[in-house]
C-alpha cells in the first residue's frame, strides 16, 4: 500500500467522522477550514503555510484521549506534514 493510498484512507475516515457531527458542528468546521484556507493565501506574509497551520491546529483538533499528550509534541501529527 502506497502513501497515496494511506492519504486516501485517512481522508475517507475524516469524511466519515465529520459526517457524524451534528449539522451545527459541521457548519462550524466548514467555517474554520475556510478561515484557515484564507490564512494560507497570505502565507508569504504571515508564514502560515498549510504545513505550519497543521502543526499548530493538528494537536488541538485531532487528538486521541488514549494517547498521552506532551506539551509541544507536534511529532505525533507528522503524518500531516509536507
């Protein structure tokens, strides 16, 4: 199984999870993603590329209560990387 297959599987799982959210939460998520996209459009000025936003937002949004959290441990979310 290649990297692209893994990415597709993660995207499908994320879609499945998002579909389970209540409608208001789905609307909020859509607005947050739109806002983050707008931020990336100015990455040359604000230095917030998609990868940098993933480092900042990933640990706060995609967390597992069974995984111990260490302050500043962005390595857990390295699969979001470039």
